[in-house]
C-alpha cells in the first residue's frame, strides 16, 4: 500500500433511456464539471485522466475530456464491460497511490442502444465464449437475452440448492425501486409491488423483465487525489479509499459447471476478502452498500459473497429487512442498476458518487443515518469484479 488516497469531488448526470440523452461528450462534460465544482478545483489542477466506456469509437475518452479543457494531460481509455467505471476509478487511485500524480479524474460514460446487450463483432472470438460454454452445458439455451439466461440460471441454481423463493428475488426489485423514488437522477420513479414484478414477462429461472436493469445513457466522474492535495484544495470532506481490489475469473468460474460461479460469485468473494484484509474492516463495519444488481439474482447471491450472511441465508436477510433502511445495511440506496439505470461505463463512477454523498451526509432524502463506511461492488462479465471500501 502506498500513500492515502481520497475522493474530493463527484459528478453524475441524470440517467436516461436510449435516444433521450445528450451525446456522450456532452454527458461527460456535465459530469466532469459537477465533479470539479464539487471538489472546488479548476480542471488545470487535474494531472491525468482515466476514462471508461464500452460502446464507442477509439479515443472517445479524449473527445469527452476535451470539453473540460485542452491541457495536454495523459488520457487513458479503458473498457472492462460493466465494471469499466470502477476500473477507471482503480487506475486513478493507483496513479495517486504510487506517487505518479497528485490529482486524477476518473470519468465514465455510455450512450447505449435500445434492447438487450449483444456482440458487436461476429468475425472474431467472442470474449464470453467460456462463460457461454458453461451455460450451454448447464441449461438449455432459450430466446431470452443471453445475460438474463446467465443470471437467471444462477438464480435457479440458488433455488435448487437452498429453496429460495421467487418472491425473494422480486422483493429486491421492489426494494430498489422504492429507494429510487428519492433519487432525482434515477431513470425510474414509480413504485413496484411483488405481484407486478412476478407477473411481468418471464425470462429465465426466477427472472422476469422487471428484475433486469434497463439499457441506459449517462455519465459519472470522480476527482481522486492524495491526502496532501485534499488538505490544500478540497472544498468537501475527503472520502478515503481504504481498500480496493479487482479480481478476474478463476478456474472455479468454468471448471465446476456452476452458474452461480460463472456469473462472478467467486470473483466477488475473493475481492471482498482482499478489501477486508487491506482495511482491517469486515462486513459488520459497513453501513451502506452500492451493489451491482444488474439482475435481482446477482444482488441476492452477492449478499453471500460479501459475507453479509452464510450461503443460503440471503432470503432470510431480505425477509428480515436487513438490506434496507432500519436494517443492518442499506443496499443500493440510489435505486441500484435496476432502478437508477446501468450505463455500462458510468455505473462504477455513479456508485462512487453515491458512496461519497452518503458518507458526507449529502444524500438528501435517501441519506443513511450515521453512515461512516461504504462498500461498492461493481461486476463485469468476461470478467472482472472491483470492490472499493470507503470511509470518512
């Protein structure tokens, strides 16, 4: 571990449905300007930038950052599927932690198309071939979106192992939609009932349409800096990154024929272990969590991967109200990907923003009372899981 690293500014656009957002560079401009204003610094103090996006032309990161200024700084473009935003955050943190820079902007954006995710290239090896191979052996392929089949298969496996009810998955969608009612930047603001979730079109396993995150457009940004820089320049209370880890697929992802593991359970578990070891903290010390709920099944199995309960204990955790206000943890106070939306490159930076606003006491009606420690979980199939632990 190097020197202390903190986040002093955050920005996030209003998330929007495909076709109703500004272009990517203008969304990035808005998020970047918000982050700079939040930090209380001019763009000229940013020494490097790491920019994440999944669907876009090469050097879109430069084009986006040029809206903030033409200062000639190094700008790095990163793509790590749904964990792209947190990958940008992690690289920014490492640049500061290693003493290469004092102040770095992490930026993420996405301008998505309507419909389910799909491959853009058909003339080369698909990077998800190993994951799909496990799925083809474990279950029949249907006409549902492939990602819904992957995570739906994980949900079904959990049901077969532990007897988890369909209602448990549905309650996650209801909870996150309820949280989103207090987030003006989220894409959905209408409450749901368990019955509405269960009666929406069925995809695979326990998964129905209202248990899937929507394609979304948006941008997020964070100003990452050294403790010394924060003391000199920051307008806000610095939020420290006290632990961070990225874990990619391991043999268990593919060798055990488990749908739970092919969608990242072991990556999440190992990344959490590393972060707890780095920080000296554990799940009981965490107050608030932003968790990668691309599907309700992923939120449910991740409770167990993070050590919030024993394997098979997720349904009890939900039924006892321990993942919402008044419980042990508040999970996805922003509304999560299910209700806030999921612009792939921006999600990790939007999660970071929510964590910092919560820990600074700036989350308005969705504020978690007394929040001092926050955990961010961002997962991308293909695959990488980034977990970040914050404290004030």
